[in-house]
C-alpha cells in the first residue's frame, strides 16, 4: 500500500491529462488567490510604504539578513515561542511540502520510483499529526479559553480544509484508490483548500517570510518600526518608552506570566 501510486489506478476511469490539468488548475488558483489577496488587502502596498517610512540611516547587509530569515523564521519557524506549537507547525509545514510535491510527481509520472508514494504517505501523516494536535490541544481558544474543539469560525477554513483534503486522500488511497465517493470527497476538499485562498490563511505562508525579513531589517538599521526595543541598557532606547516604569525596568520584568499555562477558565 505504501509503495503503490494511488493515482495510477485512476487512469482506467479518468484520463491522465484530466488529472494533470486539475493539478495545474489548483496551482493557478493558489497564484490567483494570493494576488487577489495582495491587491484586496493592500498587503504589498503597505509593505513597501512601511519599508520606506521606517528606513533607517544605518546601512545594513540584506543578504545575511535574508539568510537568517530563511533559516530561522522559515525553515525553523523561529517565530513560535511555544515549543509544542512550533513542533506542530513544522510537522504540518514539512508534511504539506512532501505531500504536495509527491502528489505532483505521481500525477505527472505514474512510473515514478516507489519512494514517492512513501513520501506521499509520510507527508500526509505528518500533516495529520501536526494538524489534529494543533486543532484539539494547542489552539488558543481551546487550550487557553476553554472553547469546544468543535467550535468553527471563518479563520479555521484553511486548517479544516487542509485536514479534510489530506485525511480523505489517505483514506481513499488506503481503500485501494480508484474513482468513487471517497475520491469525489477528496477532490471537493482539495478544491476548497486551494480555491479558498482569498478567504483563508493560505496566503499567510507567503506573507510571513516577507514580514519577518522586514522586521529583521528594521532591527538592524535601528528603526525597529518606530517602536521601542527590548534593550533597555541603551539610554536612547529607554527614552522611547512612554511609561516611566519601563524606562528603568529590568529585562526580566513581567515574565511571571510564562510560569504557567493560561488555563484559568
């Protein structure tokens, strides 16, 4: 089962060209949805305007900062302080990359090596492990606010469609593949996942690296987005704090909130 290409069995019912056209259509939907999101929300306009406004007088090397952004913020998800959430995010991120890459290879090349079906299963299981762990145990409104894990809001569209698509795909493959109700449900969930980019958090995976890069640049050139930095040993930085209490406060002030999980509901 783990070494069999589940899409090969579809060739008897669905022309390979149609499956390949569907994959291309999903790629186009992601690109178009991301561009629509950028234009509709003005993300790019805000990014470049904020870049010009916060540009400091100190010249900084952009290449080292770009490398730090890729290694720390993208590949290692350094933005997450909570280790459980970081692990869940990394499982989902790398699992999704493996899953999508293996899907493309298997759809466009039925004679691909048995390694690709194994990577497809591995990626899908990683997505399910990280996604369901996040959904039932790590979400803020569940872990910290006591809401039911079955409570659904619009912001959950991406994670739910992702889990539905991957889960149905794995169940369909485990059942032997082929055309049928499971395959139909798999296609519906996958279309919702890639077609709902303008209304879900899918596009955030493209925005976050840019935002992380800008944040590192503003810290390096001294502007820090016109906000006070956490370094209070610099007299100039101390003056930027509006509260007199914070101007001479120790760096570990207020960290008591991290001593226990916020579960007081």
